[in-house]
C-alpha cells in the first residue's frame, strides 16, 4: 500500500510544533521526497525512513519553506554512505542556481559517492517515471501572483503534482494562487490529495473540493493562524466534505492510502 509521511506541515513561518513543508511518499520499494523545507533531513532520520532509498526529490518551487532543507538532505546521504543515484527536480529557471549552490556548499557532484542530477520540470508528459510511480507537473500562478508585476521578465515557476503508482493517484497542490488551478489534476478519481492551507480561507478551499472524487484529503502547509485549529478544521471537513475524509497534517503524521 502506498504511504505518506509528513515531515513538516508549516507554511512560511515555522511554529513551536511545525517545521516547514516536506513529505515523503512511499510507493513500491521506493521513497520520494516532495518539497524540502528544513529540517527535513533531521525528520528523515527521526522518522526511520530509509533515506538512502529515496529515489527522487521534487521541489515545487524555490520559496525557502519548500527548498531550504535540500542541501542537508544531500549531505546526510553522502555522509551515510549512499551509493544509489538521486534525481532532484526543480523549476527550470532554478536549475543553474541550484547546481551552483551545491558547489558553493562543497557538495561537488563529481566528488559525491553517488550520482546527483539536478533536473528541470517540463509540462505535458511525465517528468519522472520508474517501476513504482510516474510524476507529472502542472505550472501554477503562486509566484506570478506575488511577484510578476515587480519582476515581469522572470518566469516565476511553481508547480503542482499528479503522482500515479501502485494503482493509486496522489495529487499534491504545492502552493497555488487559486483553488481551481487544481482542476486538471482532480478530473479523475484521486485517492489522496495533499493540499496547502496557507493561501485560502479553509471554507473557501473546502467549498471547491466538496463533491470532487477524492477519497482522502490532508491539509498541510498551514497558515500560522491555523496552528492549533486541527479539530475545528476536521469538524468543518466532516460537515463540508464528508465524514472523516479530511485530516489536518502534523509533523510526523503517517498514513497508508
Ligand atoms: Zn509555501
């Protein structure tokens, strides 16, 4: 059965009980890291996930609450004897900068004991596929809405994910500008939706999700105002989405789907 492990469930502001955004999907014999907010390397160790079986990392966009822990993940792998190759997917406009930053922190790809590839997303076909799963991405407006008027020449790339594996479908919103940006990802049956809850009112995104063919919804990337609102949100979910369909993430949450 595919599994989900939440490593960090905060949004841009960590709280006393939440680190920034990161989760691991387990499919087949492989593990896949989605976003790498710090302190995901620490959480990987504490969770007991065999991090050297992580086959690929998918960074939704370069905001630090999604990317800031990736260098420690690679250092952890190097210092614990990893030999298996690792692919890290980042927005195309960030590939050069991320490759340079790995060199800046002395993680030269040519001296690591494993093959490290920093790769760009492309839309319209699976960006990654192995015998456990396939991953497709859709660009969203999260960064454009915030920054485009000031930086009109930048691409401001940010992505949402459709993951298929083990007969199951997982959708991860990443950070989005509008709930209906998820339309193309939710037009079939979805076994698990991992959705951010920092850029909407909870009732707004629940109204959008009501009636969609989704078996289980996890809200993560919580706005700090919602830090201690888990029960209220889950009760609202019972009312608006259906009994026990919604769970609010906490750091360390594990489930099978
Ligand atoms: Zn974010």
